[in-house]
C-alpha cells in the first residue's frame, strides 16, 4: 500500500466509508433486494418470453380457384409452423381491413384458373400481400413464402419428369447448413448475454447515481466534507460495496443463464470475471460521475436513464447490428461500454475464444472504469471546494419553499 | 382556482431553476431520437461472409456470384481450408461461411446432387439467422436454374418445367425498411421514459425532503395538488412529442400518413397511463432511490414486451397474455398505424379504449392511494 505523507495507509480512509455505505444499504432492504435479484428476475422472465424466430405469422387465404390443387397448395402454408391460417376470404378486397388493423400479417391470393394452369404447364401467378409496417417480420415471412413456393415448384417439375419415366433426375443441390456456437439456433443463446449486459448496465448505473447527490440534497454532504475523508475515499468507498453486490447479482444471472437456458461458459472463467469486474466498476463509476454532476436526485435519475436505458439497448449491438448503422452513428457506439462487454461475453460464453480475440475490448473497459472513477474523484474535489457558497444559497432556497 | 395556478407556476419555476433540467427535458429526447433513430436498422444486407472454394470451377464461381450479387452478403475473405474458416468466425470477422467441396462442378454436370455447406455464426444477433434464410433461398434459386437447364436438354420430349410466380406486394412500407417500423417505437419509448421518470420522483421527492407536510397544510386540496404536480409534465410530454415527431418526419424522413392532431390526442391518452404509473410508484416508495428502482422495474418490461423489437406473436402464450397488460403495446399499434398506414380513429378504437381503461384505472388507483396517505 502506498503510504501518505501523514503515514496513513492509502486504504485506511476508505474502510469507514465502505462500512457506512453497507450499513445504509442494509437499512433499505427493498433497494438491496432490487439490486440483487432484479437482474435475475428480469432475465428469468425475458429469457423465456423473447425470441426472434418468426413463426406463427397470421395468414389469410383468398382462394378464388377452389380446386384440389389450390387447396393443396394453400394447405402447404398452413401446415408449416411459420404460418397460422386465421381467415379464409372470398373477396380479395377484404384484405384491406385485415391488414389495416393488424389482424393478419399476410394475405395469400390464389387466382382463378390456378389448378388448370398448373396441370397444363402454363405459367401461373399467385399473389402475396404483406404488411410491411412490421418490416422485420415481413422480410422473414416473405422469405418463407418464397421458399415454400420454390420447393413446391421444384416438386411439381420433378413430378412432371417422373411421370415421363425420367425419375433418375436428382435434386441438383443439397445445402447443408450448420450453425456454430448455437447449433439449435436458440434465440435464448444469443439473447441471454445481451439481456445480461442490458440489465446489469441499467442497474449498476442507477445504483450509484444517487449516492453523492443524495448526500448533497439532504445536506449531509457538509458533514462528509468536514470529516477527514478524501474525495478518492468517498468515490471508492461508495463504489466498492456496489461492485460486490453487483458481482453477486451478475453471478446469479450467469447461473440462471446456465441452468435454465443452457448458456454455457465455454471460455476462461477468470477472464470473464476480470471483464465483468471492469464493466461493473465502470458502470458504477458512471453512476458516481452522474451523481457528482447533478444538482438533484431527480436530475441524476434522468441523466442515468437517458444515458443507459435506450442507448445500451440500441447501440450496444444487442439487437441492432452495429455494421448496419450509418457511418456517422457508428462512432457513438464506442461510447457505450456495453458494446465491449457484450462482445467479450459472447466470445467467452458462446465461442470460448481466448483473450486474443477481444483484448481490445478489455482495454476499452479498463479505460472506461479508470476514466469514470478518476473524473468523478476530480469533480468531487472541485465541487467540494467551490460549491460551498453556492450550496449555502441552495440551502436558503429550500427554506424559502 | 388562484391557488392552483400559483402552485402550477411554482412547479414550473422549480423545473426551470435546475440548470441541467431544461436540456434534459427538451434536448435529450431529440438527441435520443436522432442517434437511435438512425441506429435502428435490422435490414439484412451486407452480411460479412467468408468463402472456402475447394472446387474452383466455373460452376462454383457462378454459385458464389449469385450470393455476392444479391446485396445480402459481402465477401470478407477467402479461407484456404475449411478449418481456416474458424478464425474468421471466432474473431467476428465474418458471420457466415460458404464452403464448396471439391467435385461440386462435376456433380452438377453429371446430374448428381452437389453438396455445399453454409455456416452461420449463431452467437450474433438475428441477422445471421435471417442471413441463413436468404442463403438457402439463393441456393434454391440456383438449383431451379440448374433444373431449368436439365429440362432444356429434354426439350425434345415436349416437357417444360412448372413455372409458378409469386407476386409479393408489400403494403405500407414497400421497401421493407425496418427503420420505418422502429422509429415510431422509439418515439413511444422516449415519451414513456420521460413522463414516467418525471412523475415517479415528483412526490416522493417532497416526501424525502420533508416539504410534503408544508404542501399539506396549504389550502390546496389533494386533487389540486396532484393536478398541479402533473400538469407541467403533461405539457412537457406534449412538447416532447411534437419535437420528436418533427425530427422523425423532417430529418429521419419516416412517412407520416395519418393525422397529427389524432396522434397528439392519443399520446395524451397514453400519458394518462405513464403519469398514473409514475404517481403510483411515487406513493409506494419511501425515498427517491426506491422510486427510481421501482420505475426501472416497470420500464424494462415495457421496452422488452411491447413488441418494439421482439415480435409478440413469437412469445409463449402466457407472455402473450401478459403483453395485453402492457399499455405501451397499444400505443405502438396506434403510432405505427398513424405513421405508416394512415389509419384513423375507427381502426384504432380498440387500442384507444384499452389505453383509456388502463390509464383511468391506474390513475384513479394512485390518486386514491395518495389521498389516503395525505389524511
């Protein structure tokens, strides 16, 4: 430990702050409960609830042909798990209202003469109306339609050949698709790491966002300032207890991810622990930093939500691929620590790759933790000295109200 | 009436006093919408892919060209051996790999089934999954072409391949831009986050500072107190909606086909819920930290279960039922309907009624709770 001029070991000043902070946390069991178990609870719920697989798209069929062939054909759609046949229409104009109020996503229209054309080998055309408002579902669903139609066409063609005794023709191409790191393409596999990052980020920032400003708003900051506690003691003392708490809660989440969703840790656990600690410390540091900047708890809350909630969700690469973003927006994603943690988490948990693949991310996380802690210490030093007269005015304002 | 006006003025003054508050209230939503509105894009294109072509024939090159000319895939490198593909996927340099074994061209020419292997990185977000769908579709198109050539050879027999065309018509959003779907969603989320945050702290703050007693001894009635507390937030919320709609339509250029007054009116109806919920959080919390955590506890389900990105129809039945209790779900249908489909009140009647029911319910509940606490 580095000695100070006064001969006091560096960490001696922190311990009382930590002890006091722990006592304060204990006194508010509801908040502690939230911090410990909210992430696990949210993961539990959303791990089950969410997935991206587009299945069971509601379908309406308007069969104007009404022959065996057309019934077989539309039956092929309803038979897959991708589409649920909800309506049979007799007039294509009904499609309008159904799509308008989101009752169905797709309307399939089979024209009159479909069966005859098919039997005669004439070109046939079917129509699919897609609700493009939900663009992602629509894209995938349109893809399914294309695939089903294509496989049907191929089948029909091979049938034609077979009837003429040319059955030695094989399907030209066999495509073997394999999915790595997540063989069954379970959404849970790639959603769980993302959910973990999102939930932890929001929780850690808000768990320290009020610490300093609360003391200030309640007027207990003066007491701390006249005590021998240094700014660095205060920042570290307020961060360390939450690092421990959030490490516990992150482990609960990891355990749940493994037990319930089968998300393994393929890579090195110690590496994971290291990046996790860096990320959590950085997030908590961000909270403290917000706390030193805000004048009231309300503002601190708003800044922390505005900087974490939607940005983490959208800019971290959790759902939205970063490479899809416009070049102007991409630099902003470097400001989102969740981006680095998510990349590491996916690499360690799902791919089992070593430090070589993501050392840059680890460096960024370390820098993020260091910057937030140092800057908030510096801010605290400054505000501690400068804001004395202003805080006096603030005190008067409170009385006046 | 005079007292309540004075009270409202005091609330506005208090909001203005805080130097950091104004930018948070009016600049932050715009910045968020701009930054996030441009960022949200789930269109699958330019999926980075690595190629391992062991065949190196005209046929294999033609096959690969179909992929890289489709616009869905871009070539990010070539692997010499199939094992070399690992490196690209492990380091996240590519999220798909196409492996063409030796003999691909010969098999095709001989009418035997040729094999190819497609590998997708399943750890990455959904784009890889969708990429796989596209890849299979392109492969199917390729085999269709091969089949057509086979028919060409037996043309003498008078056989023709069956030709079935699908005409896919996409309504409301012909280019299938995911951004058009997502930006109205962000609008709803920003409105929810702003109003819920403001309200959830509003009363607990007075409680924590001990100024609530002072308010109670004033001649203000409980309902005037609540009205005075909430009215500024309604105004702020409406201004935010107008600003954000302006940014979405003028800068991000999301089409707005329906009526703006209707959008504002229904935003007001939706705010009934968020304000009521915020008030509720305020009444069940002892201090601001609790209020904040409780508000977050309500907000996370709102973003994840609302159908913003995760389609509701894919959720397990139980959770689908739960989403009916998430008021923002209805608001999403409303804003998407007004923005993209240009529908009016008749089509949105169910959603409006649901939002109204939820809003009034939670609102009355929290007002009652609050009054009981006062007495």
